[in-house]
């Protein structure tokens, strides 16, 4: 899914949740709420793993410069 897919899924979940709440369709609202919660968790996980990878590369580069 990746970072862009996670953001798009989160936005769809948020927009769908607002729309279905205004229409009082509570079953479908729960589905959009679930999509929003899963998409934000996946996006957060992907972002943290990318940041950790960048930090690791930076540390490896610093260790190589010291040698």
C-alpha cells in the first residue's frame, strides 16, 4: 500500500465517515471508521520505518567516515 496509499485510504475513511454520519447510516459509518483507523496505523508504521532506515543509513555513513 505504501505511504501515498495509506494517506489516500485515511482521507477516504475520514470523508466517508463524515458523509455517512450526516446521513445517519451507522453501519456504513463503522466501516469507514475502521478503514480510517487501519489506514492511519499503517501510514504511521510506514513513516516510522522509513525514519528508522534513514537514521541507520546516517549512522553507517558516520561510522564509515571515522574509519
